[in-house]
C-alpha cells in the first residue's frame, strides 16, 4: 500500500468583473475496501462555505457560491489518501458466449450498459471489438484487457486533439486524444459487448513517487489528473483498466469519482453572471505523505495561467482530464 498527499488547484481568471458564481466539485477521493481518504479539505478564494452530499454513484459532491463581484476564483482541494494494491483480474472469468445467459446479474447495471453522449455505440467500433475478441481467450476478463491494450496501441496520446465536450467520434476520426477519450472508447467497446463499465476520474501518481521509499516529487500543470474505466465481470466483481497505459490499474491510480461518463464526474463545474471571458489553469501536486524521517510536507502550489488571448465568450467552468 502507498500513502499520498495531493493538492489540486483550479484557477479561473476573468478579463472583467463577474458575480453570482455557482459551482460544484468532485475532488474528494473515494473511500472503499482498497482506498481510504484519510483527510480532505476544500478551500476557495474568494472564500465561501461549501456544502457536501453524496451523489447516486457514491461520489462526494461539494457545492459553493461566490456572490460578490470578483475577477479570479481559486479552488484548492487537499487530500491524504491510502491506496492498497487493487485486485488482479482472475483467470477463468465467465465466457463471453455466456453473457446473454446472465441477464439478471448484468442488467442491474443497466445505466452502465447504455450508450451516452460521450460514449455512443457506433458501428465504427466493430473492428476493435472483433480484434479484441480474437486476441482474447474467449473469457470476459481477457476480452476487457485485450480491448484496453488495443486502444493503447491504436490511438496516440495528443493534447489538444480533442476538447472537454468531445465524444469518441472525434478520437475515432483523428486517431488521437487524451485519457478522457480513451476511457470513453473503452466504455463503448465493453458495453457493446454486454459488459457493464463505468468511467473513473482520479489521479495517476508518477511511478517514482509511487515506489516505496520514494523522495518527494511534484507534478505540475495538471499532469496527474487522469481517467480510466472499470469493468464488471460477472461472478468476480469490478476491475480497473487504463487504456492510456494499456494495462490494469495499480498503486499509481487514485480514484476520485465514478460515473456513466465524464459528464457525471467533472472535477469542477460552474456558471457565473457577467460578460467577461475566462481562462482556466490547473495545478496538481502529488507527494508521498511521509518523507524518510516520517514527517508530512505539502508546499503551497500556485496555478499559473497559460499565455494567450482570453476567449470572447465565457465557457462553462469545467476542465478536461488529461
């Protein structure tokens, strides 16, 4: 198991005054049998009084409002998380040919089988599905792993190839995308084969930081924000697969939220009153929670805005997962 300390900072800067900003965030890591959120703190500047609730998927949602006029909004989430080694996909999972006989077990996850705006069921996926089947041994677990590996092999990682509202159509047309797109591709390929699958948002800890006894390492510019998928294998349970890396999840993966697709788990989402444009920057720090002397450290992080002109129209306050 590994213990991490994370700070996720989102900074909105406006080219004029705005007010009545209403926001919700999903930034608190999940708590379950393989991951423990030991502490969590959310702060904003201008200051606010966040409220919290749990959504239907079991994710923590924090809401806050900034009613007074302001020109910048900084949202900082600090967490300490204990991650245990996730279970491996067992050998001998149910045969793909038998899935239609397991309707009662599978159909309880109807919402995680249906197509969505981000992950529609497209005829263009037939080739990927066929090749994944040919590479597998005929079992559901082998098929899911083959599908994740194929997406890793066939699509190139390219920032800017898609945007936060992109569906898998964009990645299929360009052959490129980011982790958000690859997770949606895997969801569609699995669901079309009658395997329930859910989108996972979270963080990918740098390998050197994840290794036991690692020294402090920072991840700057939101590079640690990540997304992948989990598949339900009848009789075995849920298992994580990362199509960006082409392999199952490991101690590097910190889970924050589950959903049908990105639309259910956007880390930050909000609206505001005003005609000002905005620019968004994200800064993530991931550190071992304890150093070699057993002390905890977390330095302040400042999200610096990217260079370039401000947009003419104010987009929604939400970010793409890289």
